[in-house]
């Protein structure tokens, strides 16, 4: 049976049709009280955004989820997990500082912030899923201890997953560093001919896998110790000449399937207790983990709501695919309406595997009915 995905476009002509008004209506259509029970500790899963990024979901919008949870009798808290790579969210204190700098403070978002995997990403437990890649997955304790969840996702491109929405928000976002490492089976290497010897890969790697053959500059070449590499992809994301790569044909499908299995583990035991919002606006090429935000690939489309993570991502993907390419974007002249925008910007990724495999393992359905509000 097709899942229902509610949709609100970006047009506004009155207070009731403002963005916050539409979020309220979408949550009302979902029936927050059916998922959130009185006294529930309810995790609102968000991405606080890396410092320098400005495309993450605004705390003003995310607050509406907290308001709806409170109205249903729940106790909301905003949460995310620490990153595997070095950066502005790599441990509890700096992660909190970044969240507050981006407006995720009680006075703005209306609920406390909990870093789900603790100070040093050591607060997690295993969940049995019994799937192809993992018998058990590692999920941050705060998400496991939550009685219900509202997963608030920014739908955008991703340099490894192709695109990121609800599935990726669950998978990477609910896993501690050890769980992220489990998913990142990929190992990176350097195309020496493209390397300019800038040394940025050495600076950003959290485990010291890349090394330079000499002082920074055109005469130096980087190399990566694949035994040390944990596959986080930060070096590839930061490499301007795109000298760092991986064996995409072999490894990327495995990565995407592993990621999808982790999403299944993140919601196991919460059947009927999880709601999803996808913001299909500021559809930028890279994840909100990047410390920048490029021009959007398409014009803002709208907001989606569902109880099915696969269906909501499928609907978001379909809407972006159907849309014209935005002028001035990274794929202007390379794609058009009806083309896969994410394959155009990240041609070696396999984004649709999230949806195909998600449906195959029972995470959700690719079949949906889009209902406008």
C-alpha cells in the first residue's frame, strides 16, 4: 500500500501560508499525538550544520516540531551525534557551541539540546538488525532512550551518498563515531597527477592517514595510508582539484547499503512512533557537514511530511528530478528538468540504492501518494 506524503509548496500569501504556518499544518496532518504520547521523551533529530554552512534547517522552522511535541504531551529535545572527521562538531562541547552559534538555543528553538553520543562519542549501545552487512549496529544512547522521534531533514546533495534526506539523517546522524566508521567501508587514495601539494588533506584528516612527500607546494605529492584511512571522506570533500578518490564502482554501493541498514537500526523498536519532515529548499550540492554552502541546484520546492522515511526521500528525489536546473548552479548546462540532479553533480555516486535497498529491507516503501495541503 502506498505511503502518504504530505506536501506544502513555497508560495505564501497570508500568515496561515507562511513557512511556519505550513509546518504546523503538515505536522497536524501527520497527527503528532498518534506518534508522541503523554510523557514521551521525544528526540527531534536535526543537523546543526558545520560552521561556515548556512543551508541547514533553520531553528525557527525546527521549533515548530518542538511546539507540536509539547502540545501532544511530550518532552522534546534537539539532538545529533558527533562527527567522525575533525571539525566544529567533533566532540560534545564544540558541537554544542556550533549548535548555539547557529541558533539552536532554548530561547530560539524551544527545547534543550542533547548531544546524543556524549562528550567523546562513547555513549552508544548495539541494536540487533540481522541484515546483510550488519548483525548489529551501533546507535547513540539518547536516540535509543527516546520514546519517539521527529526527524527533521534538509534534502540536498552528498558527495558519497548522492543525496541526503531522512535515511541519511537517521543513519549517519544517529550513529556514534564507531558506527559512522562501520558505514564508511570506503578507502581513499590520491590521483598523483591531479595533486597540487596543498596539504589540506593532511590538515583535516582525524587519523593522520595522508602524508606529503615534501614541503607544501606544487613539488609535493600527497599519499594516503589505506590501512589508517577510516573512510570519513573529509579529505575528498576538501580537495579542490579532486585529486582524492576511491574505487566508486566497488565500494560506493556497499557504503550506501550499509548506511541504509544503520537507518533501520536507528528506528527499530519505534514502529509508529517516528515522524519525518524533509525540507526541499536550499538543495545545495554538498552535505551540511561542509563548512560552506554552494548555490542551490534547483529553486526552492517545498516541505514534505510522512511517517515513512523511504517514501519521503523518494518524493523529494522525484520533485528535485522534475524541477528545472537553477541558473548559476554547479550543474547549469549539464542537466535539465527530468534529469537526476544528484548524479549530474556527483556522477559516481549511487543515491537510488538508499531507496531500493531501504524498501528491500523493510525500512519503508518507494510507493507513495503525494497529498498537497
